[in-house]
C-alpha cells in the first residue's frame, strides 16, 4: 500500500508538470505565431510600397506621381493664362552701319559708313548706277536712230521701185538702194546689240555691287529711299528665330554708348539669303536720328517685335531643357503629367514667353518641375530607343 501511494503521488506530480509544460508550450506557440503574423504583415506592407513607387513612367511621355506624396506636395501647380504685353519677341545685337545726316548737299555725298571698304563699295555702286542709266538712255536713242535710218532707206527703195516700174529709173539704182537698206539694217542691229551688251554689263555690275553691299551690312535699297536724319542698323538673327521677324515690325534699341535712353524704330528690310558661315539672316532697321546722337559703328541691343500682343507666360522654373529642346509638364489626369515640347521666347521678370506648344488654360508644374527632370530624360530616352528599335525592325 505504501508503495502504491508513493507511485500515485509521483504520477500526479509528473502530470502536473506535464500540464504546466504543455500550457507554457501552447503560450509560446501563440506568442511566436503572433510575432510571425506581425512580421509577415510588415513584409507585405514593405512589398506593397516597393510595388507602388512614388514616381514612375506610366506610358510614353506621361509621368505618374503618387497622390498626396511628399513629392507631389512640393509642386507649385498653376494654370496657363494669356497676358497683353509689348516686350520684345527676340533680343539681338546690332550696329549702326550707315548714317544720313541732315544737310543740303547731294544725298550720295552725305552718307557716312562704318568702314572705308563699305564707303568704297558704295561709290562703285553709285558709278554702276550712273553707267546703267547712261546705257539705258543710249540704247533707247540707238534704237530710235536705227529705226529712223531704216525707215528712210526703205522709203527710198519703195520710191525707186515705183519709178523702175514706170521706166523712169534704171534697175541698177534700185538694186543699189536695196543693198544700202540691208547695210543700214545690219549696222543698226549691230549698234543695238552693242548698246544692249553695255547695258547688261552695267546692270550685272550694279547687281554684284548690291550683293557686296548686303555682305558688308547695308541694304542698298535703303540707301536710295531713306530720308535725311536717319541711321541704318544691321543685326544678325539666328536661323531658328527668323520666323519671328517681319518687315514693318516695331523694335526698340538701347545703345551701349547711350545706356539711359530707348529709341524706337521699325524693320525696313530683310536680306534675301542667309549667311552660309553663320546660318543667320541679316535684318535692317531704320532709327530716327534727328538729334544727331548715333555714329557709324555704334553697337546697340535691339529688341524685335515690340508691337502689343497676347502672349502666354509661364514661370521660368516650369521649363525643363533636355537635348536641344525645351519641355513643360502638363496635367493629364489625377497624378499624371504629360511631357510637352515648347518653343521658348524671351524672359519677362520671373516668367518666360511660350511661342509654341501651349494654348492657354493648361495646368502645368511651375516651381518643383526640376524634381521630375530625371524621369523626363528617362522617358525621352525610352521613346528614342523604341523609335530606333521600330526603325530597325522595319528596315529588316
């Protein structure tokens, strides 16, 4: 009995310890299971963050930005509007190449130029003009004289034919008169040809000198038509900007030697061709110089296109430059920004004029757009790569 009692006591103690161990094991299992679930939840959340980045390229030329993200809050979004302005479309550097002061002497004697070479070309051009006028008048007179001589000899031939027909004149006299008529005709044609050749040479010489005047920086037509008290200014406009220039366009000039005054003028003419070396177009302006302030050779900053106009202005920070082009980011839906190429004009305070690419009313990113430039560059590179791949596939 004693042994049985001791056995039962040991069994109960072991059972108690076993239950306690089982309870502890179950508690530890619950604790570890909760920690594992929490860790799994954290991993899932981290995975979701990685799957949904703050900024990404959604489709060609469209960038997506996560709504209410810190990045989006850094954007200064504005609506594009039009504004009436008269600031220059384009600013170039020009110089006074010729000046016609007020005076009583002949115009050709009063023109002043910015170089001796230009003055010499102008003198040669004047002589070529005089030769052209002389040869023009000479040709007219020679034609009149030739026609008169031919008609006179023809009348004599006609009279002799009638007399020969009546028998009062010999046939040899008619033959001699007809020979004289042919000789007069041939000599007249020769004289006319020589006069026409001389006129052609004078005309070509004048045209060549006109081209040389243009190369030297002055429009010869303005030398003929400008009034006294004006100065002619020449400036070179880059080829990419020649679409902004037209004859009759208003402009303002600020001379480096007269910095505190603005002078208004107009575009009088454009060169017929572009410079092959510089790829620029020469533009000629006429400025009023009644006060005799300008001197040939003076440099000025010329603002082209100062006529009042409706312009599209956006913040300067909203323009992103990549490669050889400029871009803005236009709202294309919630969290979406479309890359749009634009043509940029001159700056107006902290804004810049957009000449092409925006119509007004668009939502764009102003300050803060620079934060998306890496994505913009990547999107443009991807587009270029896709285009090359497609071109290669087509060629194959």
